[in-house]
C-alpha cells in the first residue's frame, strides 16, 4: 500500500519537471481552480498552438525563404543584362608611319612617323548581355539543390510541428491527469475526515480507542498534505500549458483521458508509414539530394563554360578609336589551373554524400526500433488500464465493507484507512495508465509521421475518464 502511494506521488511530480522546459510566466500566486479564462478541446488547443507558436512561425519563415531561393534559381538560364558606366580621364598616343609617302611629306616639313597624342575626359556607357549556353551542369545542379533545400525546410517544419504537438499532448492530458489526481486526493481527504468524525463518535461511546482516533487524524493530515501537493502540481502544469499556448491565464481542458480498448492496426503498418512519412527521413533524403547535387557542381568546375554575348556602346560618338560601336558572339571559358584544388573539392563533396547516405540508413534503423518501442508502450498501457478495472471494483467493495465493519467494531481504523488509500491509489493508477496510453499513442504517431491524425484516434476511443 505504501509503495503504491509513493509511486502515485511521483506521477504528478513529473509535471513539475516539464515546467522547466518552457519560459515560465511570472505569477504572484498560484491559480485558483475556478480561475480558468477559457475551456478548450484538444483540437481547439492544437489549432491555437499552430497560430501562437513562435517556433512554428520561425519554421514557416524558413520554408518561405527557401521557396524564394528555389524560385530564384529558375531564372539562371535567362540572359544577364548589365550597364557599365564609366567616367574616366585618359591619354592616348598614336604613331602613324607614312611609308612611301615619307619623301613627299618631308618636302612639306612633315616627319615620319606622325605622332598623335590626346588627353581628355570621356563618359563610356556600355550595355552588355551574356546568355549561358553550357555551364557544365552547374545550373541544373543549383536548381535541384535549391529544390532539395526547400524539401529540407518543409521536413524540418513538420518536425517542429510534431515536436510542439507532442508537448501539447503531454501537457494537455497531463493537466487532465493532475485534475483527476487532485479530485481523488480531495475525496480521500474528505473520506478520512468522515472517518475521523466516526472515530470520535465511537470513542465517546466506548467502541473505539483514542489510538484509533489518532491514527485516523494522522491519516487525515497526511491526506491533506497529499491534496495540497496535488493542487500545486496542477498549478505547475497549468502554467506550462498556458505558456505553450501563449496565454496569460490558465486554460481549462475538456477532452478527457481516453483509451481504445482494442489493439491498434498491425505494427508493420506503422513501420512502413514511419519509413515513408517521418519528417526526419524526408529531411535526410533532402540533405542527400543536396549532397548529390554538390558533387555535380564540383565536377562541373572541371568543364568549360560556353556563353553568348552582346555589347552595345550607348555613346558611340564619344568612343575611343579602339572601341567598337557594337559586338556580339560566342565565348568559351575554361580554367586550366585553380588554387582551389578542384579534385579535392570533388572528393570532399563525395564524402559528404556518403555521410548523408549513412546517416539516412542509421535514421531508418533508429526509427524502426522507435516504432516498435512506442507500439509496445501503447499496448502495455492499454492492457494496464483494462486490468485495473477489476482492482478499482474490488477496492470500492473493500472500502464499503471496512467502513461497515469499523462502525460495528469488527475492524480497526487502520483497515479503513488502508482501504480508502487503496481505492484512491487504484483510481489514480488507472488514470496514470490512460495518460501513459495517450502519450505513448502520440509518440507512436509522431515517429510514424502521423501525429496530425491524433484526434481521429480519440474519436475511436471507447474508454474515457470523465471527471
């Protein structure tokens, strides 16, 4: 009995640890039980979380940014048009030999070769366009890498969403468990108070001893302490839930703890869903695609680049003698020697690809194991919940008999105390099993990539704990 009550006390204490995971609001006093500002179903809380979460807002912004970059790469094959405007001072010297005309020129005092020199300010506006014809594969690789980066951001957004939703399940149904535990503690305390009152009456009539009355009073005081502890635990988890939903007032929860008494669909269906839908798998696949395109980009640096170009002088009247009025043609660029050590760059890109492929294989293995564990946790919690029904029925009957026997002087005060604590412990233990079922189900759906379907499972529940 004492071991059970100790384990029951540990359950709400877990919620105090959850409060440290969030940036807590400061409250001058604990919330009263009737101070809830609004009541939300789980589905309403999920919608509010989607709207209020700063982490999801940041993830959405990242997705939009990657989408913009992916859209930007679609124009890489379009021509690039640029204007080169220069205001410059120059000096130009020309030497023009007269050749066979030199003797004639000498008669006129002209010395061969002729020397010309000009120093002036000029404005040179040159319009240039370049159209890539062949990039060695860099352009399609850049486009594919940008698309893969968008897939990565989308998968990371889904990861964050599922993480936030899992926290919501833990806190939402944790608050339900804490409220139920508080109610049970209140009933135990009130029941022990009635037992103290009965013990005092029987003591006055000579049917109970002073020791029995004191035992009842000690048990009543212990129950009061347990009640206060349960109340504080409820306040703690209520603060955490309100913080998660960005509310400055506590939020009442009305979707009850639930259990589906039948087994879920086969384990293999969750495994297949996890390997195809889990955001971490999609994220690593996107990283692998980017690494593969990175190899192509590095290999393209060993290939020539071919481009078409055109140039037009917007101020040809003021052009230098060596400047064309316009020009167009085809160019080829090939780098023979580079200080970047291109073969080693290719080797590094291939190793990054190998790293991403190995990481993907490891993630698949870990997710497969995680699905099996989460599935077994769901089944274990379900079985525990169903088996506790008989324990509660037995504890209720035992308490009824012990109270009746105590009034007739056939049992001791300790027997009544133990019976009442046993009933309270069984009720909370069953609620704990339901909570563990709900959280394990959320983890199973999270790891199989289907946590957004969580509320659909609640609609299938045939066991609910209504307070």
